[in-house]
């Protein structure tokens, strides 16, 4: 299991890594992507759209989280198990939908979106620091593909999700 402080360190590094990757990309590639897939800019926006609701949820009073989503006594998963489950669901046809689908983006959006990703990362690191170890495993949030996840699992998933997209970008774009 990853401790809260380990998760914070990993999240900070991952957000920094992803933001730096986008910042160093040529402007000419920002609005491009493989046929039928998101552009680089849309992928960046998707990562922001994925982080924002988590940031909002983690700022809610614990009672509100409990009343809305419940709690669990099930142990948190490992990062590896979360990754395998997610990849299996994607292979079975799972994909982003609804509020996580990015709109078209323009080159003029690049700098703002990179700043927004950095800001979401900073906020996530800060709010995670306000949670104690026990509550990370007690409270749950719904994930659109994985179902209810403990807060710890949701944070680990966020770390993995960003790596997942960065790996695709590096490989295919």
C-alpha cells in the first residue's frame, strides 16, 4: 500500500512530468493526433477534466461524501491491480464518456491548458495532504469504469491514468 505522503510525492512528480511533456511539444502537433483519436490538446484537456471532479470531491465534508457515495471496509487495491483492471476494461471496449470527453481545442488554448493541468495537480497534492490515512481507505468515489474506489485507490488511479495517456502520446503521436 502506498502511504498518503508517497501518493502526494508521486502525484506531484506525475503532474510535473506530463505538463513538461506538453510544454516541450511543438505547437504544430498540438491540434493533431492519429486518425479517429484525440489530438494532443484534447488529451491534455481530458486529463484536466478527469482531475477537476476529484479535486472538488476531496474538498467536500466527509459527511457529504458518506451520504452521497457511502464508505467501505474493503481494503484498497494496489496500483498494479488497478492498472490491470483498467486496461482490461479498456480492452473490452470501455472508454471515456460524458463530462470526461474533451471538446475541440485550439493552439491558442495550449498555454492555458498546461497551466490548468499544473494548477489541478497543485490542488490535488494540497487537498490530499488534508486527508488522514484511515479516511483515504474509508471513503469512496465512483469511477465511470472501475466502479466505487476508495479515495486512496482514486488517487492511485489518477497517477496511473496520467501515465497511461502519456505513454500513448509518446508512442503514437
